[in-house]
C-alpha cells in the first residue's frame, strides 16, 4: 500500500510509520520540516501551500498533524492556534485531495474524545451527540473540515482518540516521575471517567480502519474498559509498586493549568469503542492493569 502520513514524527505517527514500513508498505511523510531524512513531501497548512501534483496516486492518507493541546496553559492565542491547526489544516488537505485526478481511496483524520465534553457517568459511543466546551468545539470543527474529501467520494474516518498510553510520550510519560517518587494520587474527586488506550492499540486501530472498507465517519479509539481517575491512579501505583497518597485537588489543578485542567484532567468521558468492536478489532490491551504491566515491564 502507498500511504501519505502527516504528523508522522509524533508519538502516534512515528509508531504507525514504523509499523507500516516493517510490512513493506511505502510510506511518505507530509511535513513542514525540510530536514526530515525519510521520503517526504513539504507542505505548509497555515499558508495553505503544497504541490498537489505530488499528492496524486496515494492509496490512503492518514492525517495526524496538529498543535499539541497539552503543551501549556490555554491562553486565547494558544486556543486560536489549536483550533486553526486542526480545522484549517484539515480543510486545506481535504480540499486538495478532492481536487486530485487520482485521489486516495481513504482519508483517516485524527480527532479526540474531547468532542463529548464533560458527561459524567453517561456511556458514550459514536452515535452520542457532541458535548460543550472548547475541546468539543475544536473537535466538531476538526471533523467537519474533512467534508470536501467525503463529497469527492473518498472514504473518510475521524478517529476519536482517548488518553493514549505510552512510556515514551503523552500523559503516561508525564505521570511516571511523580508516581515513581511516591507522589502520585487522584485528581480532584477521582470520580471522572478516563477513557484510555495503549499506543499499540491506537496503531492497531488505525490499521484496522485502513483495511476495513465499510468503516467511515467517527470511530472511538479507546480501550473497551474505561476507568475512573481514582482507579487509574491505583492501577498505576500498583504497576510501579508505589503508594498513591498525594491527591491533586481540583482547585490546585485549575490554578496551575487553568481551563486545560478542566477539559483534560477533570472532565468525565466514559467512551465505548463500538465501531471497532463490532467490526472485529481485537484489542491487545483490553484492561488497564494488563496494559500498564506490559507497557512498563522494561
């Protein structure tokens, strides 16, 4: 298969590209960095610059590029960059693909379970309506931006990622040091649901959607057993053989991180990967304890 991948040097993209290349798929990166040594095509999604002739003839495009939402406090400028990097970049790519003579058969575009907002105990699947808040607004714009590709007849899937677990990056990597020092604990009440997924299953889920012709639209990429933050905390402590006696009060999280704390740490989203399960995807890590043991064994 001949694939084009944006965001191919990030945590998810790098793992996906390695997985595809190991099976001799031909992968080209869509990147803003001229210094990339791997096969690549340069683009600038902010200035809407790319040579469309170079995008002809790919079998599939996986679009993972976007501003890091957890890099720092959400000032008005940061929020504007987050929104534009996803909606504007995706719209530019989708419009470009729609104008090709030989467009790809499928476009897989990243999204997030942030689209559901803070939903308490409600069980959520791909048929659940969007919630409210900044992340929900971003994800709605993000997903709708791929409409030109779908109108062209390209199969489009929006992968709504949960909390991706890997010791090499993301939330788990940031939590490891304080938890290894015995300073970990629940955040706020600990009753908020965290819908997690291992990096291995993110890559497996992307490949499953690539290879399953009837999957389109929103797809929740989360493990089938979400947990509360308190349960997550206890499981991580057990995996590291450390106590978890130092909770982070909600007011302190909000004081340090502002609005980002409410959306990423304190919001509750109990998400079910209905489409992946019903289409036959088998999770490598279906329970948190098993995932943490496997991810941290080295």
